[in-house]
C-alpha cells in the first residue's frame, strides 16, 4: 500500500498539469463530485494543494510541498 490512495495521487497528477476546479477534476477522473471535493479538502489540509478564487470558481494548484510530494511518489 502506498502513502496515499490511487484517487488522491490521480488528483495531484491532474493538478500538476494545470490549475483545475473541482467540477472539472471530478469529470476528468470520472469520480463523484462529493468524492473529489472531499479529497481536495484533505489535500489542502495537508498543504499539498491550495485554491485561489477565479471569478466564481475555486482553482486548485499544487503547493511547493505538493510538487515535492508528487515527485517522491513517482
């Protein structure tokens, strides 16, 4: 078993490509919206991602810690 689950790793990988909002992330990964937002909340709590408001949406970005963590997972 890895440090984090498959879905959280996929979320980090998607966010590393470009900033995304939760709806887009859930759609891209084919997961329920509630699951996506729960994982995003957890990743924020651990300082792996951050969100910034863009218009009416929250865009999620990797933090420096998130970038390092993702490299360690590979």
